[in-house]
C-alpha cells in the first residue's frame, strides 16, 4: 500500500487528521478536508485572483509531493460559478484541470448559475 486512509481502527480518524493537519498551511482559499477528498473554494474575477487560486493549487501539489502522496488529477474538476464567468484554466502539477458544469458534494448536486 503506497498511500491510503487507514481503516478498521478507532484511531483512523485521529491519524488521518494528524497526517493532513498541515495541508492548509499558507493556503488563502477555503480548504475542506475529507477522507480521500480535498476541496478548495475561492472567488476570483481578476488575473490576480486567478493567480492566487493557482498558487494555492501549487502549494497543495508541493505538500502532496513532500508527504509522498499525490492527487488523482483525473478526478480534479473546476466548477465555475456566476454568469459570464471566463472559465480560467487551472492546473494541478503538470496536468490541467477540467471544467465541469456540475459536481455532487455529499449527494447534493451543485451547478453553475444559469441565466433565466
């Protein structure tokens, strides 16, 4: 096993929290940590804002490399919200991230705002 969330132990949640406790160091965006899943959320409508989000993604990638982990980039998606969003392209490591019109989060479907 190269990396995984320990299961089957009363200590698994505590060990997981200790291990990923510093993942958000230096991150400006909102970061949510779940077992096997990490989500970032940030608002950006300027090149400086887009650069800030990209810098956070770069920090996450450096953290993963430093902790001998990796993000599954094929499942990384960007959910662009708001009308007229320019859909800036982001990358995680060397891989670009796909834009998605909708994503499920805790069984709730989230989609971008559409014009009525």
